């Protein structure tokens, strides 16, 4: 597909990733035209979106010309950035390049940027602080904006580094067993982003921390164990364990273990029932698990 053949649509960055993919699918289910931006238009995830009705466009945050072409005539934008493929400084640079390109189109009237819960509170977590720097730039562009800020992703529990522990009957994190943690699946993030993109008058100029459940480490272990069909116990790892892998993630777990996130989940459910918020148990039991039993 050429980059010049697109009609007006909502642009979605990170469309072959978790948050962007969930947003693109939520928009498509609601009947809205989607332009899925990706560095890999030939990937299976991109081709799946195309089969669902999305327009797929090549875009690379380090290539401003590709962004200009992919965003041309788009009417709104879902923007997501990540430091994990490079570093936080590159994430900020990529975010600014993307937002500047969107603002320069003249056709994009609303940007929904996905950040992180509490990122505006001087957390000291590198990949939270980088997102807040992008938020601050967004507010200077003179274009309507919304920031959604998700809590910790439930989807991390289906990743191999967690599955390895579950196969041994252990769910471990460097946090106390009884410390609550706000959680959300990417499906709910996508649904909320789609809501903000399609009902902008309700969301413009707002920064909203979002979560769908809150659970302690001990509760998470029990829920994942039930889904796996085996007993799983919680183990508090020393923070040095996380430090060996990433000082950024270690800073995040320190913050979660001390300050935490205070999202009013009950209010979220009352205000936006159409999201169909998923508690952890529902999310876990809806999946197929490869964790022994």
C-alpha cells in the first residue's frame, strides 16, 4: 500500500504493539477508519490489522519524512512511545518528533498520548519521567490533547519471565506480599483510548490515570495459580534482583512498594461503564496458560 493513498482516518502509532494494537482494534470494532502506523508493514500483526480493515502505513520515529507521509490527512492520533528498544532520551526525542509531525499536518485536531499512571508526580522512575517530558511538550503545541496514564499491565503476567516462575509454583516481585498494585489489561487501555479519540469533547485537556483492578502480590499469585491449575505462592525478591536486570525497573518497583498508585477504580467504572473493565481474575481465566499444572 502506498503512503499517498489514504483517506482521512485516525492514526495509531505502535499499531503492531500492545497498546497501539488494542486501540486500533477497538476503533475498528466501533466502525472508525484506522491508519495503523508501523515500522514493519509486512509483519503478521500489521497484516492482521489490514484484514480487519485498517490502512497500514510505514512510519519510523527517527524518520520525520515517513511520519509526515503516514500522518497526512489523518484527523486524530493515538501516540505511544517506549524506551525499551533504545533508552529514555531516545524515547523523548521520538515522542517530540512524532508530536511535532502530527501538529504540522493541519488535519489532526486531537492527540491522545498514552503515558503512565503517576508519571506527573516526579516519581524518579526513568521511563515514567521520560513520558512526562513528552506530555509537557504536547501541551505546548496548540493542539487539542488528552493524556491517558495506565497502571501496571496485567499482560506482563503472560510473558515468559513470569511464566518461568509460575511453572515452578512461584510468583515473585521485589515488593511486599501485601502491597496493593493497580492493574489494567491492554484491552482496557485500547478501549479507553478509543473512547477518548471518538468522544473528544469529553476528554480534551484532561490527564487521566486509569486502572481496572488493584491486587496485592499474594492475591495475584493465587489468581494466576488458579488460572494455571496449580498452587502458586508469592515470593518477595530482593530489589537487587531487579537491579541486575534494569535500574529503571528497580526504580519502578521501589516506587510501587512505597508510594504506589491511588487510582479510584470504582469511580472509573461508574464514569465509563462502556469500557467493560476487566478484573485480574477475568483477564487470567480468559487466557490459555502454558505454566504447568
